[in-house]
C-alpha cells in the first residue's frame, strides 16, 4: 500500500481527543444521524456496518446474550 500523508493526518486527528469529540458531536447531531442512515441504505454501507458493529457492541455494557443475538442477526442481513 502506498504511503498517503493526508490519510495519516486524518487518522491521527480522529484518534486525538479533539477528533473524538468532533466525531461524538457529529454522530449525535441530526445531520450525523441522517448521514449514517443514508450510508447504511447502500450495499457497501451495510457491509461496512456489519463489519464494525460487533466491535462497537463489544464496547457497550450489554448483556452477553443480547450481543450474541445482534451478532447472529447481523449475519442474516444481506
């Protein structure tokens, strides 16, 4: 993979406290929620979310059986 300085700079910012705050604020906003819904309405968006959601679920304080059920259901989504 070729070195991409812009990608590295964006990744570093998103990993910083300021970047994390920006992500939180955006995802909590009506615009961010609309963007997520639009993204997940596409085939590539659904595939990306199916890949990311198990990691997200593992960070939440949910009962293990609920996490397992969600993970199982994700595998059924086309």
